[in-house]
C-alpha cells in the first residue's frame, strides 16, 4: 500500500511526475460528462488539492458517491495544474471511498453559513475553511506558549481543577459534588452536610490556578500554568465563556516593572509566532473575516506598549467626555473600566496597546500589593485593540500583615487561606504574575468576532452541547 502524503507536505515540496496518495474529505466536485474536478482537504493546511477524475477509468456508480463531505483516498500522478487557483493537481488512478456523505442531509454544502448556524453544528464546523484555520492557529499559539516559557527557564506547573478556594473572590463558581441533589444529607442546622461529600468539604471548579502557582513560584522560581478554568457568570456576550483556558506565569523576585516587561515580551512573541508560522491561515482570515487583521498584528509587534497609571487613564477618558465623546458607562476615578473605556485608550487615543497600572484597591483582588498611597494597588492590565483587557496581573502582596488585613476587609475566612498565607510566613519574597485568557488572545490573532468561535466546543449559559 502506498504511503499517505499530507497535502501541506506536497505543496511545500511538490515532486511533479511522482505518484502520491492523499486522504481527506471532499469539499467540492464539479465537471462534465468526461471529467470531474474534486477538491480534497485533509486538514493539514487551508489549501485543497484538486483531483482530476477521468470518468472512463472508474465505475460510474462509485463516482456518484464522491459528494461534498465524503471521506476518500486518492492515488494518482502529481502534475502541473492547467487551471487557475492551484499550482499542482493529481490525475487520479485509484479511488477508495471510506465514508459516504448523503448530499441531502450533509449540512456543510458549498454556500455561505452564518457563525450562529455553525455553532449549532460545532461537531462539524472544524471541516470548514474558517474553523480549520482558527483551530490550526489555536494549536500554534498553544505550542508557542510552551516554547516561550521553556526557553526562558520557566517550569510548567499543573494546578488543580477542583478547589475549595475562590482565587478571585467573585463567588461565581461551579460546585463539584457527589451528593444526591434530590436528597442531600443535612446538618443539625438544616444546611447541606458537606462532610459526607466526596472530599469531605464543599468544593468547586477553579476560576484560576494563580494561588497554587504562587506556592510553586516561591519554590521553583519561575512557573506557568496553562489549563482550563471555569466561571459561572450568566454572561451572554461575545467576550465571555463559562469554560476557557488561562495561561498564568508566576515569578519570584519580580516586581511590577519586570512583570510588565514579561507580559509585553510574551504577547509580542506569540503574535510574531503567528505571523511567521500561520501565514496561509492568517491570509485566509484576513481576506474573509477581518481585512485589517495582518496589519493590526504587525503593528502590535512593532510598537512599544504605552504604560500609564489608572489615574492618568481616567483623566484622558474624562477629557474625552468633556470634548463630546459619549460612553455607555460613566467615567470617574474608582470605576471598574468597561471594555469601551479600555478600547478608547487603545484605539482612539494612543493607537497601540496600553498597560494600565496602579488601580484603586477596591476594584482589585485581595492578593495585590498595596501602594504607599493607601488607595491603589500594583495591578497591571494589558489593553488591546478590538479586545480591551487581554492580560490582567499584579505584583503580589508579600507582607503577611497586610494580606491578613485585606482578607478580613473583603470577608475571606483566614482559616481557609492558611496554606496560602504560609508563603508569607516562611521566606516571603516580592513576586508577580499575570493571567492571559487564551481565547481572548485567539480573538485578537484570528480576527474572529465572537469568543465562542475560537474554542472547539463553547460552554455558555444554557449551552453544554457536544
């Protein structure tokens, strides 16, 4: 049996005159009584391979089964293409059909499909050009993330998905239990008796691996996590998912400036990796989805990120309002900035990515290092065009006393955080880190408009299909 060749490999180094074997799925079929031109895609790249089928060489009944969506194996000679749209084609000498696709029921026919429709058939949408491109880029970004950190001496650290702590203090968590929900055991006071649950206590799916990551950083020096996180927010927006992936580096002995330097270097590295290694897929998305995509990616790599304080950012936004710019949400010192505010700073005012620092204490998490002014913390958010916040991070509070005081202020029981506070009791050091939402990065890199279209199977309110 002839060894299979991937289409991407054939196109990189075509050997005209050689027999080749490709295997993939039929995208389109057209032709006349004598010849058919069949476009095959095997997922290895955005490009199809045109196969020329001489009807006189094959059984007519078998040829009827070569329809859009069918899975086939083709053997034939690789030749220079006589038609437009491709440089090489295969003159078929043998055809095997692995799986038929009924043209009356196969939903991905040759026509435009809305993103909403494709979400309903998320199990088939990777076969489209658009989603094939998106998911190949997703793979490349995941690989680049690991390479970036590995090459810089970071250790990949696996933090738990099941946790008893709420790292963000937001409370929007999915509960994990083996108790009978129809008849849970009760305490004397009438509440649910979690001591009889699997873990002997109330547990949830994690919203962040950061707290455990800090433990590792104060032992290994520099670590990163990369895994799924979960938030039970009832948010039906183009920017929110209930299940999404996060990259969270934590570095001992880093202060806020070094943290900002790392974030900027990291994201520029990822964008450059996409430009260098996903050229064909980006070109397709640039033509079909977002005509400014490649130009925007290149501009991010070339420009230094602007760094300014939250207070300075608020002044810019207040001046914009005074000059007649209308925001849906109000602007004042102490407000948690909305996406429209963040995008104004990036797209209208500076026209490049912005790192905003020193946010009001009240709108940030308990673990962030307090500034000497008593009003702000050493937080940092990286703001991007079209996205708004793409990275959120901070220098962490290394003072045990200040961290305990902050926990009490926000109502976090110290008994539940004792393990975390030990890092401040025993050999505490300045340390910093940040979180990058993987799907938000992918929104930027692919130009897609909805976060549900950069993850294979989106989990959102009232939607856990497939």
